[in-house]
């Protein structure tokens, strides 16, 4: 198997996985996921959050077993199992998926800016500004991307704490009765919840950039558990503050909650919250964008810089076709389903195929 070995100056400590994975999973979805899961499983959907967290933790362990001691990456694994042509094709498709997620994260945030701040603002102009920032960070290398992700976690942590208002003004009776939802609906609510916990698949791309990768499993599992807790905490807060009928008509429950927070020098805190959340959006988009460009870089003979600039231009042009909320919802739903198949079906199958291929090749090598 051909192993990709990055320069030691681009490698990071396994401890930073605690921040990188969390930053990947906390994006625009943290502002609206409560409505999506509650519309399917009601206020018992907190169970769906826990189940999704357990399932994604299991996938993290599988990913560690796939990467193994060799510390290989997604492209090398594909070529090892499926051969050069099919392996490169599968990596190419995976790269397109990562690029699409990176773009939809930015477009979803721009939609919030348009609705809450500047209704007449040009989406092309704002997309250009955000993508230039994503491009600039990504071209700095994986350490810069990881450093920005590290910083973003403190911002999202601060914003999560500010949901305390829901616990002081909310009603715990909203959560009752518990276990009143059919198990089928709880399982179905895991689909929109899975979008929020996607991001662990990127480990297959940046595994070679983690120094002493095998020792990072505990940090990766801890990060996924921490993210699950953040979503669980957020859901309970919102469910206590809004009743089950009311939340169906609120696109971004967290932003509505922030409207009631008052500080002596800040009257409209939701404006501050939306602005600070930009850091989390950029961190998430950067990680997906860098991972996508890394795959394309490995597949072609072009430089990382040229590939990144080319796809940044494609990203700016693509917003011409995404001009309303319904299109964004459809694209997000499609990416959610692709992500679920990739994470919960393809990754386990990849592990099985990797084991079988390793066994067959070792058997032939011993003859």
C-alpha cells in the first residue's frame, strides 16, 4: 500500500483531535436542528441525539481500525482494496461530497445573514468574502486549519453557555411525558441529527497529519461525546423554552432565544451571537474544504494552491443556482442522506473489505 507521509512541520498533536472533530461537527446546524428532530419525534427526540452519538462513536472506533498502525489515508485504502482506477474514482466522488458540504455550510450561514441583517445583500459578494477567507486559511496548511478550529471551540462554548436563559425561564413540564413517541419516529429523527454529527469521516483524510495517530483515539471519542452532549444540552434548553407546537414554526430556535438575552451594553444579543458564530462556520467549512482539496491534490499532478483557487471560483459561481431557502433545504437533505450512507454503511463495509483484502494478500505473500 502506498502511504502518504506529510512533512513533520504539518503534523499536529493527537490532543488537538478533541478540538478539530468538535469544530467540524458544530456548524449552522446547531442553530436549527431542534426544529428538525422535533418535527419527527417530538420532544422525545433527545433520545435520537444520544443514539446518534453512540452510533458515531462506534464509527470512530472503526475508522481507527481501518487506518491502523500504518496511518494510511482514504485514497491509499481505496487503491489498496479496489485497485488504481476504481479506487481513484471513489476518492474523486468522496472529494466532491466534501466540497459540496463545505459550500452548503457557507450558503446556509449567508441565508441567516440575509434574513436577520441585510435582506438586499448580494449573496455572490458575501460568498466571495467568506470563500476568500476559507481559501486563505486552507492554503496555510493543515496546522493553520487545525489552529483556527481550536480557537472556534471556545467561541461556540461561550455561545452554548448563553442558553442558560431557557433553563431560568423555561418549563420542564414541556419534556413530559417521556417515552411517549413510537420507536420508529425516534429512529427516523436520527437522520437530520446525523447531519450535525457528520465530520468524523474527515479523519480518513487527515490521519497522516496526526502525530502518533493511534494514541488519538481517546481524544476523538471524547470529542464526539462532548459534541453529543452540546447538542443534547441545546435541545433540552430549547424544548424547555418552547412548547412542541410552537417550535414547528421557528426556523432558528437558538436565534429566537438569544433575542430575550439582555446585557447593559447589548440590547440585541442575537446580532452578536450570529456574528460570533461566523467563526464556527468558517472553521467547519475550512476543514471540509481542505480535506476535499487534499483528495484532489492526491489525485492530480496540480499544486494544492491551483486546485484550491479553481474550486473556490466554482464555489462562488455555484451560488447563482442556489437562490432560495427551498433549494438549500433540498441540497442539505440530499447531503444528509449521502453522509449517512457514507458514515453508517460505507465505512463499515470499507473496514470489512480492508480486512478481507489484507487477509487475501497476506495469504498469497506467504505462499
